[in-house]
């Protein structure tokens, strides 16, 4: 290739590159528009508006991430570990210097819906703005009123993330948002036949929007994007592995989802933290303790109606679970199993979960047919066994029965053996667990706090 | 620790008189105290008039107190008030054996109870009354024998009167007086009513038995409490109840020293099922309810704004940034030579002249008592202002004095009961905020009802004072033959005694912090043991075998390190260092013999596992011990197969109980070396229950083989001595098997899977 | 709610989610069953429900209504329970005794289901904690009950040797 020709190509490429850079720079630095641009919020909102905002804050579970057990409400500082290092949630009290006290309604809406902070920097998508984007204007207004007028300002500077350069650059997040959020508030859809459309739409709104259920329950793609943000995709709420837990499918899957649950079961679970199928644990404890139990009966019903409308995927889910006494029979009277896993089960698990794996009423959940026993993902089973559960606090009262942590009693191999037993007994098809996987999770996770943790909103 | 409360010194209730008295005739009083009519009761001087007066008020209010010691009932039953509390160590049986031996009555038929407070029960030759320090038998032995002998003499005298025969012609067989010549005999029970009128003979007039004649002492007499304990009949403090009683649970401040700002949801708690009232205590919120489960759930429900305390050097305060990890570093970084606790020769010079110098840093960990019975107390104010209280304790007089002082109740207005203990281990001493009884007293006062307060296991682990942690810097010097010529140990720690007192020992050294580093019998010519005082914010406590529980581990494992550096077999090295010490040479040989001869390994056992053995010795509480442990690795975890232990307490009372104590103390030592560590992070314990603080489970228990060696030396203790040699014996075996030097406990923190 | 305990019927007021442990201890005054941890870790609260050992601290009372509950207070009414208690006394198992109600119940349950358990079966069933370290005595007692086995014989010989030993000298 001649030198001239080469130079010419270089010039063309250079020019193109300049355009791309300029465009990207504009794009990543631009503040997206907001319907609230130029709109000023009332300086003395009505009590009703503030109360509505408080309720929306419950629906959206703001407190779980923006508070720490011993910190002030909404002052941030909760550590979230990512593979790149820890990030810390921010102060969203109305403090002018360190919080969001200087945010206009439009600024607030941009942060909430687009992940753009008041100063224009991009938020990590640990903040579920792709879901919050669906909040309707009235709810955003209410939420703003609540934060500005009912939350006490706290002077607490945000803690910088531990992520090192270059991964700590925020501008690429703008591209991420552009690609993976479709923006736009929730749009009313036609409900499936025979379903109350108002209820269904309300349920869809909460689940997809403020409730941001997909953050945990929808599988994520290569760059941590949720694969779907609404029911138009089969991937939506199809169950996902996140943070050392497997969040079950919330679809009609009979084994790893809600297929066996009635609407009433769903409502009870979200209101009381327990039903005959399961008891809240893992990261759902935060969602339950701070959010779902505060939802109105009507909203819980709406959620149940909506979730029950999402079909399962039998291909992924397999044939429906049925209680079986083979290959490992219920460890009835006088059973003296040879297998180490079964012996461990009797010594460590059976007193609570029953020798037959069926649990006790709604107080202690069954392991027979449970998602953690049926899913091929073993993270939840391992995690809860190693680390136990934090207290479920229903209506302010901590639970009477709590899962202990076994990390100091059982070796990786013990945990693998007992879980392999559980996940292949009583018709369970989760399959066996490998000691290496236990080891990995042991290193990555911490025991659940046995303190009763109640995050205050005021 | 000799501050026993004199409940009699300043009032007329009972005169102080340490000579036993026949109090049988004070019938009204005795009857109301549950003493059988017609029983011979040996107690202490009791003037009839005040007794009557007291009896009269007793009927109206609080129950009477009788300083009875020994009661021989007309039906032949014998009731003994033990000055020492039973917490598993078998002391009730030992006391019955000792008294029964001289009384000539079968100890297995004794009814033994814990005696109330009172100077009369200060039978220990060191002037104390405390169940602890493995002291009960060795310090109470003579006094208890004398009581038995006096009672026997009175029964003999009563029989002599009956038959008109000289006492000298009479003898006894268990439970009866015999006149050999005539073949006449009378049961003790039959004689008791006749002995009631007799004066107690002069203590010097009775001769104690020749040990060669012992019928029960030295024999594996069955325990008096075993049947009741096998059938759930024993009433521990947690089981006590009185009419009209309410129950209480607490939520403690997450860190010691914090106080209650406010309870955010007080109205909610008050409305909970069964809740009687909600109370703010010092560093805790309490809920009183009809039933404990309701109280506990309500106490857990309390959302409390806790406040940091004002600076107060007299109180311990747990700061938010305290962690055991950083505290261990803090101890390791402490510099200085410390205060000398024991010294011989010239360590510095000897180290300079040594062929090889070995420097190593060892450490111990905080551990919990984790006794199975969670702490509780039942407090009841009677109408006459008397406070009746049940609480687990190991020193009734000291507790009574403490309650009197802190509750502002006259000591003679306190009736203190000491039920059997659901586990001992040093948990039941006075630990300030580490005990629940003052909370119970306060609640009883506030509610006007009897209150039983129980700490949930979670609250217990939050306030359980711990065995101290220490970092010990060792320096050892070896000569050309690999023999130790110098050893220095500087322990950076706060000892339990200074921790409990919350002030540094006036002597500059807390003996209980260094025992086990001091008092070693090895003939190392130059040595220096020192304590470097470093205060901790954690509450400290005695733990079974106290300083020995950690220090013998530290010393004996370092000794093995020295042996290895000097190319010596650790058993042979100990033999050499004990040359000329017959008692210990004999003991070490005894344990080797018990184990089928010393072999260090590693060797392959019959089951194919690779195993090694370790040896260690200790000189705790007046006794001598030597232990050998055999270990292997199983899935990267240490498995202890056998522990052989030889114990020389000088002389003994009950070999079966000693066997049991060896098994029990060994188990606790194993638990400590294999599993236990109380971890604090952010000023709070990480474990609040047994799930995160595992204690030795049955499947990790090895076979324990005990050999009792009675050298005839001065009697030593038994409850604690079999503990200290166990952890180092195990650790030494593991170091040898794995090639990885063990310098701290527990072994569960090491990964041996590689 | 009605409970059948030790052959008697009790009517109890506690709420359905109350652990059986606290119903029998507090409401019925049967305090032989002990509280140690409340989270199924120690076994001090063991009782039999229809002959099978349960940890009553994690047993919501509602789940056992109408079933046959045996507590330590009733253990000697059961012939096997009686033998267990006798073996406990013979082997002098208890120290502080706090865990022993639970241990006796666990052993009774085991022997009711399996009259002659193997050593491995005993180890698998006797999982209650004992802080006093009575584990060797417990397994000796249960093995004795299981009908001999080397360690029962050994234990007997040991006790006999100890009994025979007299005066000063060496014992093991
Ligand atoms: S109290 Fe039930 S297992 Fe510990
Ligand atoms: S005998 Fe004390 S806990 Fe077992």
C-alpha cells in the first residue's frame, strides 16, 4: 500500500472517529428530557400527596438500599459488592449539600427514571431505574413530595466506590442505559381474557415499575442487563441467579415458579412472609420486611392476578413435581440411612423441616418440592444452609422460628452431601451439589445477622 | 475473694458461732422450715427467743431460715446442707461421702441440698465459701469429716443413755449403733429423737477415722443426684416458680455501656399478647408477661434507640470499632517486657549464650461458657419487705452482699436460694452486667410481683463475659544438645481477675492471667514469665481451669516447638526436664503406659488413617496431669481418636466421679482447641447462639481413658485440672502430623486439606 | 386446643405458633423438658411425639394437637424409657444434668424404633449436645441397652475394676 493512499484512509477514518466521539460525548453527557422540565413542584404539598409518596416509597422499597441498619433513614452508605469492587448507595435525604435537597422535580425524575444524577453523572444500574422508568407522573410527584417534605435531611457525604480506573468511569453507563432501557412510563395493556383488566394492569404496573421484581427475578444478559422488562418476553421473571441467591421464577412454572400457588397463596406470602409452600428468605427478606408487607390488600391482589397470568415454560420447568417416597423414602420412624447426606439431614435439618421434608404448617417451609430443591441452580440452597436467615419481621414482630447458620458446623463436603440428599429426595429434581460450589459460596458470602434489623423510614 | 457476708454480725437473727450446735429443739422454727419432727439437727447456735420471734414473723411473711447442717430424721433419712453447689462436678455426692464416712451412714441415701448463705457454712480451711477453683473437697474435707464424726458421737451417746452402757462399748455399722456384747442395735432414726436433747461434744473430743478404715471415701460411690437428673426431676433456677409469678425477657443494648434513649414502638409492645408491662433497665429493655415466650417475642419486637454512654472509666464500654481481629493485632503490637510474674536465673544472658534462639508468637482466643442452662433469676419481695431470690451462683454470701448493696435491701432481709446449676464452667460468679439477677430484682420491685427473668440464648451470648484472649511472645534458648536453657514468655493480656474488678491488679500481675505459664515444673535453668497489661473493653470471666485453659496450651505447644528445633522427641525432652521429680516422672510414665507406650508417629492405624500423637502436661489447682492425644485428618478436619490422661490429685474421694470429670474437662478442652472462638466485629459478638458458636458435638468426641494416680501428696482439685493438658496434646499431635506449627486455637481456623 | 401428654389430656390456651416447649414448660408446668437454644441446635428440649423424638423448641404446638406426646416426666411409664433411665443410673451418665432429659428422650426414641441399634446407628441418633462432655457415658449406656457390644462390657469391667480397687495406688 502506498503512503499516500494510507494517509488518505487515515484522514477519512480520523474524521469519522471525530464525529463519533463528538456524538458520543454529547450523548453520554446529555441530560435526558423530562416531562417535568420547567415544572416546579409545590413547596407545600398536601398531606395526602406526601402519604401517597410514602406508600410509593414502600412499593419501590427505597429504604432497603438507601439505609443501613444503624444509619439514618435514607442517608445511604449500604455496601453493594460487585465483581469490580464495592459500590455504596447514596444519600437521598433532602440535605442540600450531601443529599438530594437541591434536586428539582425534573432532576428527581431523571435520577429515578433514567439513572442520571442531579450533576449529570450516571448512576450504576444497581439503581433499578429501568423499572422505575415506568412510574407514572403522579407517583413520581408523590415520591418527590415525600422525600422533600417527610424525610429528615441528613448530612452524610456519599462514599466513593471501590472500583478502580478505568472501570470506575461512568460515561459508558449512558450507552448502557440507551441500549437496555426502553424508557417510557407504564402503558395500560389489554388483560388476558377473563381477567379483571384494572386489577391486572395495576398488578403489572407495580411488578414492572416500582416493585422492580425483575431486578432479581429476571435473568440478566452479558452486561448485567435484565433480559426483559415486561411480560412480552418469556424471559421476564423467569427466575435468575443473583448475588449468591437463585430468585425463583414468578411465572406459572409448577416447579421453580408459582404454578402451584393460588392467588391467595401469593397474597399471603407477600403480606405475612410465609405460606404453606415457602417462607421468605435470602434477599427476599429485605423486600418483604421493608416493602411487600406494607402493600395494600388491593395491590397485593393485583400483583397476584398479574403474576398468575404469566405462563410457565414446561420445557425449562419439566414435569410437575409430585411427592415421592423414592429413591430416598421419607426418613420415617426407625430409619437409619447409610448415606452421609441422609444422616446429616436427620441430625441437622429433620427436626424442623420434618423427616418427610414437608416442613411444619406455614412456620417452617417444606423442602420437598421447594424451588431451592427443584431448581438446577443450587445457590439458594447452599447459601441458606451456610448462612441461615435474617429475621423476618412481620408488622414489626420478628419471627419465632429462624433458620440457623451451619457454616461453622458443616464442611463443604457435608453441605454438598446433605443438599444432594435433599435435592434428590421426595420427588425433588434439583440434583446433587458439588463441594467446590459450596466452597465458592462460602468464600463469597457472610452469615446472616441474627440481630433483628428494622429499617426506619423516619 | 474472702469477703463472705456476715449475715449475723450486726443483728440478732443467728449468733455467729462456727461450732456446730444441736438445734433440734427449736421445733417451731424447724417445722416451718420443713424439718421432720423428731429429727436430730446439727446446726449452729440459735437462741430460742429470737428464734421464736423470727418464727412468728415468718408465718406472716417470708419463710424461715434455719442454719441446719445435718438432719437425721426419725425415719432414718439424712439431709445434708452442702456448703458447695452442685453443677455437675459431683460435689453433693462427695460431701455425702465425706460426712457419711465419719457418721457411718450410707452416703447414697443422703438427701443433699445447697446450703443457704451464712458464715456457718464457711467450712473451707482458707476461710472462703465459694464453689470454684476446684477447691471444695480439698479445702472442705476436714470440716465436713468432723461434722459427721460429731453427729456419730451424739448418736452413740444417745444409745449409751438408752441402754445404760458406756459409749466406749458401742460401735456403729452403717446407719445403726451396735452393742456387740449384747447384740443390741438401734437405727440412727430411732436414736435421733433421743439425741435431740444432747449437747454437741467438743470438736476435739472425736477422733477422725484412719484412712485405712475408709468404707466410702476412695470408692466409686454412686452419685446422689443421678436418678433425679435422668428423669427431669431436678429444679434448676430456670425451672423455679412461685405463686403469682410473672416472667420477663430482655433485649440488651447491642454493645455494653449503651443506654436506652427511647422505645419507638412501646405502645405496640404493650398491646402484644400476654404483656404485663415494659421497663427500661440499665442497658436493656425488659418485657414482663404472664408467659416467657410472649415476653421474649415482645422484647425482641422492641425498637430501641440506643445511646452511647457518657465517658465513665469505672464502667466497661464496648466501642463500635472493637473487633477481636484488630484486638489481637493490638495485643501483638504491645511492646515492653511486662511485669515479672516468675523468674529464675538470667534469661537475657542465657539467651545470649544459647546455641539456638527460638522466637515465636502464640495466641489464645475469647471463649464463651456456653453452659446449657441459660441464665435466669427469680426475685420475690414478700409483704414484710423480705426479698427471696433464686439464682444460679457459686458463692451465695458474695451474691447476697452484692444484692444487698445494689438493691438497698438489708442483708438479713434477703433469702437466697442456690438451685443446682445447669453447667458450671465459671459462669456463675459475680459479673456485674453479665448476670441477670439485678434485673429480676428491679422488675420485681417495679411490678410488685414475683418475677422470673430468663435470658434467651441470644441475650446470653451478648452478655456472657469471656475467658480472656492473650498474645504471648516466647523466646527460647537451646544449648548445643538441643536442651532448653532459657525460656521467656511475655503475655500481653488482661487477666480475668483484673477484668472482673475492672482495674489492674495492685500486684501488677494477675495470677489468673499467667497461671500455666508460671508454675511449670520443667527444670529450665533460666526463665522469666511476665504479664504485659493491656486492657480490653470486653467483659472477662473465669472459665473452667481459668488461666490454665489457655496458658498450658501456649506453653506446652511452644515446648514442642523447642523440642523440634532442638531435634528432641517431645516426650523424652519432658522426661529429661523432669529429671529428679519423681511425682511427675511417674505421672508421665503412667500416661504413656495407659496409652500403650509412647509413640509419636506418624503411623498408619488399622483403619488406614495416618495418625500422630502429642503429649502435654499441666499443674493446675494443686493437681498434676499429663495427657496424650492421637489424631488424624479427615477431609481436612482434625479427628481426635483417643485421649489418655493421667491425673494425680494427691488423694481422692470418688474415683468414678474423677473419671467423669476427666471425660468432661477433656471434652471442654477439646471443644476449645477444635472449635471455639468468640468473635467480635463492630463491637458485637458474631455468634448469638450455638449455630455460629459450635461446641463439641458427640461425633467429635474421642474415647477418653483416665488413670488416677494417688501419689499421696497434698490433695488437689479435680473439676478443672483435666482440662489444660488436653488442648496442647491435641495441637502437638496435629503439628507433628501436618508439619504445620500450631500456635493458636481453634484448629478449625486452619485449612489442613492441602 | 387439646394436647395428649403422658397419657393425660390437657386443654391449652397458647397460640398455635407457640413452640411446644413453652406450652409444656410454662402453661403446663412440666419443667423437666429444658430450654437450651431455641433453634434446634442442642436437643435439651427433646420430647417424643408418637414415639419419635422431636425438638419441642421448633415444634409449633398446633402441629402436635391430637398426637401422643411423651415428656421426660412420663418416660418411666414406657417400659423402654424405664430401661433407659435405669441404664443412665447404672452408667452414672449425668453431670450437671441439664441436657439429660433430652438425652434420655433421644435414647428412648432410638430404642423404640430400633431395639438393637448398631454403633453407627447410635452415633447417628444421639446428636444432642452436652456441655459437660458426658458423650462417652451416653454411648456406653445406649450400647449397653442395645444388648451388649464391646464397649458395654468394657464399661462394666471398668466400673468393677474401679470398685474393686482399694486404698492407695494406681487405678484406671
Ligand atoms: S432448646 Fe430445642 S434444641 Fe436447643
Ligand atoms: S450433663 Fe451438663 S450439659 Fe449434659
